[in-house]
C-alpha cells in the first residue's frame, strides 16, 4: 500500500507523540484548547480532551480515565485555559471506552455538568460497567472466544482481560442522548453530531461547519487505525459500519481534524482513503489465509496475519483484540459471500 502521511496541524504536538512524551496544553485557536490527559500503562499514553469556551464556562469533548493522575491533569489543563472544574457545563463523550468516558462521572460530581452519549452506547453502559451484571458480559465474551477456537487454557484469561481496567471508569448514566445530525446547542459553537459506528456502536464525531473542524474521537486518527471488532456489545457487522462511517465523514468540508489521540492533522479525505485501503489489504490477507486451508478457526487466522509485532510477543489482552478484529474482517467477507462459516464449536471458515 502506498504510504500516506498527514500534515500535522502543530508539528510540536506531533513531535511530542513521536518522541514518546506528552504534549503541552495548547490553545488551538480562540475559544478552543487541547488538554492531554495521561492514560496509565498504555501505549497511547494520553487522550486529548478538547475544551470549548462558552459564555458561562466550558464544555469538554471526552474526559479521560478515572484515575487521580488523569483528573489532576484535566484540572491543571483547565487552569492553564483560565477555568476550574466547576466551570464545566457539559461533557460530550465520543464513545464509552474507559479513556473517553471514565472520568465523566467524576467531572459531573464536581461541576454539575451534563454528560452526552449516543443512545447505542448509552444502552451498553450498565452491562459494561455495573459490578452487579458485568459477569454476564464476561461469560458472553468467553462463549464468543470459544467459538473462535481460542485454546481452552487461555479462555478465562482472555475473556476477563478487560477487568483489570474496570476500576478506571466511574459509571455514570448520560443526561443527554445525542443522535446523528443533532445540533449540540452550545452558545458560540455550531457543533453538530455525526454518528460514526464501528469502533463502538454509538461512536460520535462532532463537526463545526463554520470553523471547519472535526472532533473525530477514535474514528479517524493521524497514524494508527482504531480497533474494529466483533464482541458481545458490537453490532453484527462492525467493519461494514465503520467503512460506511468513514465514507460519511470523508464528505465533510473541514480543514483540520482533532482526534482523541496522537496529534491534530490536516487532509481528512486523504487519511480516510488510506485507512480504507488498509482495510482492503487486510481483507485480502484474511481471505488468503482462509483459502490456504479447508477449514480454519478465527483464532488460527489471527495467528497467521501480519501484526505490528510477532504474535508470540503480543500480550494476552491484545491477542483478544486481535482475534475479535480478525472476526470482524471474516464477518465482512462472509456478508459478501467471499468466505463461508461452518457453524460449530468452534466455527470453521473456508472459501465457498
């Protein structure tokens, strides 16, 4: 695949990412700030929380993990912009993964801010984060992994892999449900929601047509691609949803993309084209692996694909993500008749 490199909106922010450090709090433009909030023990290192100035305070896009370090960084970043946590009027959550949603509850407790989510993610909050019912989700994940052919010896470890970060989320029901196309009604901002399912069923981007800005969450990032996986809380064909969502945002007339990780960048359409080409190559690779066998499990396909590091060195919790992402590609191919699933324990995949 031909290499495509986006132009960073701020090379200093890009250099911080490339150098393994956390960038500074930044005044992006009048009325808009970028606050990096650290993520513990994670290669992403930080989530970029965007602070939108309002006549009577601020709204923020995403919040960060629910750790004291993250909360202190958010408070300090607000201070650089001239605000306190009490000035936060609203939290626009792009999706319910812990590094975006985790601190929203604590922010609301300290400020009285409302929390906004898309209904598709709001429906998942209790099963994902309520201690009384989360075991059900773990068992559903275990059953899915078993059908994928995950070795019995590692089933329980992989099924419960996310439990180690469960404490980094303060469960908070949203106060506002935001649908595709909704105007957010923030004074001084013409912000509109764009529903972009794939990375999560209710992932939202926010576009400002007047400022030609796109707050892209995890949907479109400068260098990496978000995990798009089949799991118990995903849609039936999340990769199809994701590719359709990419096509939708590609049409937006924006000059700058403000993602939740890495750094701000230009050339939205070019980056979208590159990500879509990446998935085309990945689908072809998955199809080749299936073609080389008369019946192969999803797990076996995952072990034979090209990853950023050798399979043997990938931590167990990331192997689960790799398996479920492989399953998303298999499901996409199945929907188009390019591979066939033979149901069983485990399921086997072959060419039609």
